[in-house]
C-alpha cells in the first residue's frame, strides 16, 4: 500500500466513525453545558488535525493499524434487547453497585445501584444537574487529547459516561462494577469513565469489557481517575472482548498527597488492543502499584504503554507486567518512569516478564527510566523466554505428562498477577479462564 492509498484508507475509516456524531439512537444526551460543548468542539477540531498513528511514530513502532483501516464501523442502530439472564455469567457477586452499558449505551434495566449514601454513582446524563461542578473540574482534564487521536475521538463523542464520586472520608465496602458489553458486530462505541475519589476515601472499581458475539467491532475507551489526599483506589481493568475486536484505551490517573492507587489490568481479547496508562504524582508521598497481564494467542496483538510521572518528592511506584504469548501473537510493553527535578526520595521498581509458548510468538518490551533528581532508588528489568526445561522435567518426574506440566507452569506464571486482584469471585473467574486458555494454546 503506497502512502497516498494509506491516507485515503485512513481518512475513510475516520470519516465513517465521525459520521456517527449526528446519529445517537438510544443514547441519553445530557443538557449540554457550555463547558461540555467547548470540550467536544476542541476534541473534534483535534480529530480533524490528527492522523492515525503508524509504525513511523515512535510510540507505535511495534503496532500496525493496517487491519483497523480496512474495517468499516458505524454507530449503533437498533439497541439490543439484552435480558438479565444473558449476562448472568458476567455478574460479580461482591459488587452491589453495577453500571451496565450495551454497545456504548447505558442500560438502566440491567444496572443496579446500592442505596449507600456515601457514593454518588450514575451516568453523566443523570448527574449533571447535581454534580456539574465536580464533573467539570475533572472530566476531560486528565486524559489530554491534543496529540492523541483516539482520546480526541472519544471526547468528541462525549455525551454520556459512567460517573463515580466518593465523598471525603468515606469507604465503600463492596466493589463498583462498570460493565461494557458488545452485542453487535461492526459497531463503534466510545465508553467514558470518571472516578473522583475525595480525600480520605476508599473504593474498589472494576472496569470490565466483554463481548457476547465473536465478530469485529471497535471499542474506544477513556477513563479518568482523580485521587484526593489519602484516598485509596483499587482499579481492576478486564479486557475480554472478541478476538476479532479492536480495542483502544486511555487511562489517566492523578495522585494526590499520600494517596494509594493499585491497578490490575488483564488483556485477553482483541485482534488489536492498546492501553495507554498514565499516572501523574501531583503531591508528596503518593504511591502506585501497577500489575498487568496480557494472555494472547493466534494472531492477536496486545500493546501496553505505561507512563509514571513522579513530579513530587517521596513518591513510590511498583510495576509488574507479564505477557503469555502463543501462536503467532505479538505482545508489546513500553513502561516509562520519569523522575522530575525536585522529586527527591522517589522509589521506583519496574519488571517486565514475558513467556513465549511457540516459535512464532513475539514480544517487544522496553522498560525506561528518565531521572532528573539525584536522591532516588529506581530499578527496571525485562526477561523474555520459554518455559524452564528443568521445571518441566521435575514435574514429569512426579508423574505428570509433559503437556500437563507445561500447562501448569504457564498457568502459574499468569496466576501471579491474577492473585493480586482483591475480589475473590472475579479472581476465580479469571483463574478458570487462564487455565482454559493456557491449556488450549497452540
């Protein structure tokens, strides 16, 4: 494909997506405050100025979007009449608060909100009247889109979102489950999530992307999380979409003084999936832990980029990212930690560990450190390899067939991340999925 043909194809898929701006069937549109109109207009302007990233861009040099440009996606036409029984297997028993979006549209009949007055939860459409000030302070302020096409596209479509506001000094005993379900092929959706955790609050958030069909479609999500002083947030992100899907995601986290953020991200689905996770330490003594697992096979591509910005002193960041890659799949990990001038006493560790299950599997990993302070403790490292033959032999010597021994070791490699999820029933679900998938890897 020459450059002119590529440009025409690229603009074709973008023009098709933008056509959906005037077609929003089934979508609840909130009263358009001036700041929201301005935000959407600014994002739309950037979409017109930006182009699809390509392998000529440093941040995308291992990830080709050629397959994406050959697709044709459209806005949701007729909403699916999904019934509670259709999603029974997706329920998380500990979660008493659940927001469900079907093909990008909020489904109140499938959602349930606990009566706990300590949590303000709902959609942008339903919360603008009472939470406009808090929403305007954070929505679109953390996930910048000036140079990010997919984030700009999401913001241009921003008419509704999942909104969670935790008042100061409150703790929610049960997780909040935000579930995004795809039911139709060739549909483009732009999920949006905002969590504002007030000072001293504590909450567990499950952000879950699933499909009830095997077809191709496009999910383009943006999440923004703002943690106040001493807030504690556990954020579990599960991407288990169709293997034919295209999943682009941005997550921006702002860390207040002495706040604690723990992220566990699992990527299993998608023909091409990409997660850009960016954290900014805005005050002293903030701490974050980022755990990730990509489990892919066939011809899947899973790309994870993280950026931890230590802009203030006494910050702590810990990062473990694992990839299990089978078939002819390709995993990408780029983890960057920046310690800015004046951010003394920063402690940061980063580990990228990757397991190849076949001769065609590929991993590109690039942990990075940029340090501009002189009193810090920062380390990083990466490993790529196959199963240890001695460990396989040991299990065989205990009576296990070779295939079973390999499957068990592969499962154990991934389970280290799964076990860090603080929700027991979700852990069990994912452990079973990982066990089935590792057993079936080519």
